[in-house]
């Protein structure tokens, strides 16, 4: 914890250009940590422009959809959607989806 703020660490395994890589980052939550990890690993330097999440089903094992709009350094914006039973993973999937559209 820094200055009464919780810091989250994420480690995400991805396949990029046919090879496995691990994106690691720290931030104030999983989205911020993943975004910073993408930048620190020279994968993408993006800003989160919009974020929304919705439950798709009921119950403790329900799936959630995350909708995220990102902007790159040129101002180009793209939406991405991710679905998972874990909202943090759904959000990371949404960021990857958006980046793949840039």
C-alpha cells in the first residue's frame, strides 16, 4: 500500500506474433496495472476512454461483459469487449480486443 492506496500487480500471459509473452504491471487496480504493463513492455501506450461492465447471467458464477474504449497516442479510438466469469479478466480481454482493432 502506498499513501493509503492499494497497489495491484498483474501478470498476464499472451501470445504475440506466435510467441508467448508475460505482461506484468502495477497499478491502482487490474485495468490500470495491465495498461501500465502494456506500456512498460512496449506493446501499447493507450488511454482508457470509456469503461462499462454488465452481468450477463444471474448467480455467483455469472458471466460478465466488459466494454472498454481505448485511445492510442494518435487519438485513434477503438472499442473492445471481453466476457468472463471474472470481471478483471473480462476487462483485460476487452482491452486486448480494442488494441487488436487499432
